C-alpha cells in the first residue's frame, strides 16, 4: 500500500484517503474483486483516526466503487472509477495545489475556464 496523506493540507483527510483508492483503481493496481486493506490497518499506516478511513470507505461505497460488508471488509466492485470519480480526484489534487500556491477559487475557476476555451 503506497497511500499517502498530507495532514497539513486543507483537503480533509478522508477525501485524501478516498482519492488514494481512486488513483489505485485508475492506474489498474486495484481491480474488481480486490480487497482493500482494513480500515484499522490503513489508519495505523497513515497515522489517522479509524473513523477518517471509514468515512473515506463510505464515500467510495456511495460512489459505487466499493462494497462494504461487516466481516468481509471493503471489496472493489467497479472496474474503473469512472469519469466523475476520476475528475473528483483530480479536482481534489488541483485544489490542494492551488491552496499551497495561494490561489483563490476565482483564480482557479478562471484557469479552468480558459483551458476549456482552448
């Protein structure tokens, strides 16, 4: 597991954890039927609260990417995170970077709009 979170980021940790899973799916390192590490294991490795990981997993479940079953854990149910989930991950990363650079939401919106017009 090569997941990483940045505790100093303005992006909530549960959003970062969910983005890690989506990236793994998009890259093909996680496939349909694969089990995700237990929330307890992820929390320990990333040094975050167990409920943070559970919230990320619940978000992925709500997106239809994983199945959560008591005693069975989290299992990947989608073969591809899909366009919306992929965009959500990219937006999360772009917003985090924009914050680091001191960009405002207006600055970011302007950049995205100008890219669409190209």
